[in-house]
């Protein structure tokens, strides 16, 4: 899942960004409210972590504008303000959850998973087509009940494909789910990852549909 982090504090932002990366989630990081709106509007994010005290446009205004534009992306507010009125304001504006800084990374991850699950309308956290199974809550994957040893990028790619077995994903869609913006992506990067995923599973585990993209069979 691709996450947008909106945080103007460089130290806190770097810590959260690293933690997300370690957890196998692609995170893009912007540092003011206007950039947040632009990013959410143009990108496909699974979730937004939103600070309140921000330059240009504060987090409440960002959230208000997103919801007015009927953008339903899940939002978790992360802020040092712990006043009850602020929490109520955030939730009333359409935030999905609220976390007061400082918080433990583990708690942030658990909340991200919970919000993402609620948002996908499913309490069932396992994604599977019968052969490949991905467990987003602990970032593990297996093939025919055998655990797979995957890199972060391989995991993100497999997670993207297994989200909807039978659906064909284009190169652009997969690149967007696997890489952050600031990463340079080689033109054959996705092929390379698919190749190594097939080696770890089976060459028929991921199908290439010529000219369109890739899918995992239903
Ligand atoms: Ca701030």
C-alpha cells in the first residue's frame, strides 16, 4: 500500500518514513498542506498520515478540502495537539483515526492496518488465490503453504497483484504501487521483480498478458 506522509518536522518525518519503509510500505513524504492536496489529487494513495500544524495550509484545512472534493482516502491524523477539541474536530472533518505524538511505531503500524482493513470493507486480512497467500498484517507471503523469502519490493509487487486475482495490472500501475516518487525506476524494473518472484514461486504463478501487463490467476 502506498502511503502519503504529510509532516513538516524533518526529524519526525524521517523517523516515520524509515519505519514505513522497514514495514514494506512505499511512502511519499511532503512537508506542507498545499503539496498534500496536490499529491492526493494526482496520486493513488492507500492512506494519508496527516500532521495538523503545517506550513501553507494546516492539516484540518487539508482534510476539509479533501472531503469537500469527495476524496475518501483514509486519513490518520498525527499531531502533538492532544486537546480533546482537536480530536473531535479532526474526526468530525472525516479523519479515520487520530494519533498523538509521540507514539510508538508499532502502534502507528497497527492503526494503519486497522484503518486499511476497515476501509477495504473486509475484516479478513489474508489475500489469496489458493496458491499464493499474502498476510498484510505481518508482511508475510507463501506459495503452496511454503513461506516465501521476499525483498520489500517483491512483497509490494506480490501484494498489489494478489489484491485482485485475475485483474491485469499495467506496468505503470505496478510501478506506482512498488516505488516511491523519488526513486528512479529502470524501464525493466518490474520485469526483473516478476522474474525473481517467479523463481521463488513457479513460472506460472504470475501470468504475463502481452501488451497489457501482469496478473495472478484467480
Ligand atoms: Ca507540524
